[in-house]
C-alpha cells in the first residue's frame, strides 16, 4: 500500500488516506470520545462510551497490513495540523480466509461528504489478498451503511436480531467496480 493516497471528497475537499499506525492509538481514543452517541452506536451496535485498552489493542495494535488493514482519512487544517475525519478497516476471518469484516466510522461533521467512499476506494484496492466477500452486521435503520455495502457488490441480508442485519457482500471486481458510484449518490454516507 502507498503510505499516502490523496483523495478528493464529494464536496471538493482535498483529503489524504494513510495507514493507521500504532502511534495513532491515543489520538484514536480521543477522536472516538468526540463522536456522537448515535455514531458510536452505529459503529459498534452498542452503547460504547469509551474505547477500552483491550479494544484499542484490537483496533490499533492488531493491525498488520496483511490480514487486518486499517486506514485513516485526514484533512489538513488551516494551521497545517492533520485532522482525522474517518477510519475504515477490513479484517480477514481466521475461520473463513476468503471473507472479511468491514468497519467504517466517519466523524459526525464530515458525514455525507464522501469520506466513507474515499476510504472504501483505497481499502478495496489495498484489502488483504484473496478476500472475495465481506461478512458484517449493521443496523437495519442505517441506509448509509447499506448503500455503502451495496456499492461493493451483490448483497445478501438476513435479520440477526432486533434492528440488526447480517450482511454478506460478494465483491464485484474485488469491490472496486461500484464503490465510485457512491460519489454521486445523494446522502450515501
């Protein structure tokens, strides 16, 4: 993977996608605490008030760039500071090596501006070798998440509990073909 990938968001903002590094651990914890309760719930399907050390171990320290790839979208503020605006990850399932879990979180004030789409374009390009489908869960009332997954390929859904869907995405062209269609979809993230 390239260390820095320049991207242009749907609203014309220039941003960069970079790998998540162990050095980003505390920044990730701090940024998480700035997310709204709704965004936190959408990401973890539970009320998770803070990221515990054990969660950070998994979210940051377990990233190996091979079976667990995590990317951060950044913008540069007027004072030259790198500001994280989104995070995406893909994690190969040990018991099903051709499938992976996928997670995307976008900072509240950046939602709807193409951040998830930009992250997914880079993530699908740099995903673990051999991944041909995504297996994940999402809130049934989260149309942005469902649209994001549908942009990657053919989708199968089934109820996994009250208000929760289990989703399998069969990746088209490795998940690359349709993801760019989200750039023009209204409110797709």
